[in-house]
C-alpha cells in the first residue's frame, strides 16, 4: 500500500471516529436537555393541578379543572388507591390504552405511544372525600421527537460534509507529503540509470521538513559526486605516479637483461635504481592507503593532551631515528582537547617533510595568543616558490620533481596533513621564502585549549 493511500485512509478513518463520537455526544446531551426541559415544565403544571384539586369543594368541578391543565397533546387521569379509574380527560384518541410503566420509587415515566415518546408524571392528591388518589399527567413529546429527528439529519449532514472535506484535505496532504518523496525516488532512479548525481529543486524559502529533506538529499548527492570525483582523480593520479617507477624498473631490468652482470658498474647501478624505485613505490602505496583511510572520515577520539609534551616526545623520536638536530622553543604544559594519535601523525608528516628538504637543523616554536596555540615548524631549506604554495595541498603535486625523487617524496604528505588538520579542527598555514626556508604553522583554536586542568 502506498504512503499516500495510508495517509488518506488513516486520516479519513480517524476523522470518521472523531465525528461519530462527537455527534453521539452532542445528540445524547441535547436529548437529555430536551427531556429535562419537558419534565420540568410538565412537573410544574402537575404541581399547579394538584394545588387546584386540593382546593376543590365539589367533585363535579374536577373535570373542569383537569381540562384547564390538560396538555395540548396528552391526557390526565385520576385513580383511587385501588387503581380504579375515577376520571379521565384527553386530547388524543386511543391514548387511554397507553399504560405507563414506572420504575420502583419513581414518579415519572418515559415511554412510547405509536412511535412517539410519551412523558408521564404521577402525583398523589387528597380528594374531596379525604382519600388519597393518584393524578397522572401524560404528554406526547412529538415536538421533541421532531427536533431530535432534525438534529439527527443535521449531524448526519455535518458528518458527511466533514468526511468530504477530510477526504479532499487528506488527498491534498498526501500529495504535499509524497510529492517530494516521489521526486527523490525519480531522481535516484535517474541517477542510477544515467550514472549522474542529479539534484532536486528545493524552494528557496522553504523551512518545513520536506524542504530540509530535499536540502539534505542534495547535499548528500553533492558529497557523493565530490567523493566519486576525488576517487576517480585519485585512481588517475595513482596510476600515473606508479607508472613512472615501474617504467624505471622496467628500463633497468631490460638493461640488465641485455648486458647481464658482465659490467659490474651497470649492474650495480641497475640494482640500486630498482631498489630505490621499489622503496619509493612502497612508500607511495603506504601514503595512498593512509590518505584513503583519512577520506573515510574515521571517528575522532578527542581527549586531554599535553601539546608541549607531545611535540617534545615527537622531536625526540625524530632525533633518534635520523640523527638530526631538532630544536624546541616554548613552555609547557599546554593542555588541549584533541585527538592524540592524529595530532602526532600531523607533526610527524610536517617534521619529516622538513627533514627531507633541509640539511640544517629543524626548529619548532610553540606560542600562545588570545586566539589559541600555534606550533610553528621551521626548516632552512630551498623554500617554496609563491606560485607553488597554492597547490601545495594537491595530491601528488611536487615543487621539484628531481628533488622529490632523490628524497623519496610522493607528493601526498601535505594532502594527508591537510585532511588530518581539518578532522581535528586545526588549521594549517605556510610561509616560505625561496632560498631561506619554509615555516608551517599548526593552529589549535582557543575553544580546544583547556585553561585549567
């Protein structure tokens, strides 16, 4: 069953139940009020009749008094204490055949005479002979019956009108709700068939849930398209980058096959070149896997980290591994709410780049200001031309191809660093002067710095 049909059936059925319950309640309340009004009026008339009969001097006057108080459509009877009829007046034919049924202890009765409700009130009266008789006043409630019949017609008309309006509104509501969903389904089907990432048209000023769903869908499609383009570009770049070392390996392998190992110099050169290119490919594949993993947007594990201590231990590891001079200026501790392992990886990538492209010492400076904490890593290498700074975060981009081949660079380091920085809410900026060196700043915003710990 379609959602539109479910909405229509549910809303219509619910409206029918509500209207039915309301109409039943209205009908019974009106019926009770109508009967109560008639009872009060007839009871008042009966009291006046009893008063008049109590003042009666002669029994012959009783019929005249009864006719004065008889209802327009009804009858009055007087019975002795043995139930025998003493007097009876009526304004309707055959009403004398009607016998009211009183419940135990009750002085009134509501019955039916020829399909019309009848109200009967019974009251005791002291007759002229001093005995207690029973006076029964009977009234045919045809006006009440007509009013109730008219009310039933009105309530039925209201119910039918309400159901008609509800049917129209539920159909309209169903279209309002399902149209955006149908657009989504059609768009997704078109995207699947065409291979394109189609988007739906969203009202510019819409604020309802359907509009929000459309916006979310468009954002999702845009993200999918971006990820697909990145993946396609990544595969293309990776294929291109892997082609170069494979070509070099193939060339030296052919050189070895032609000359064999008779020429020791050529053999050594070929073997060393193959080893270098193999190591470079291994490093490139490792960097590719790391970059692909970073694109998965893994869950961040934020915790309290002493930034100064982390930088200090990372520099110590670099000194031990490469026997190079890594200097540190700054004071700690500086506590921040960040991801320890990802910040460590970010520091390693930038320090490793500085090591590769500078023969001199690497200086790291930690400073604090009103906006946050800055980790500045400075090298005294060749520097990066201004025209290349804009593309420094592009995958597989190299400032100097020859220098990267000598140092084993893959052109992926800064792309990975940028992704890591974004993921831990840090910011990277680069300053470089050709011939003097490069400084990379890692900015940790104040919102992540813990004042007290």
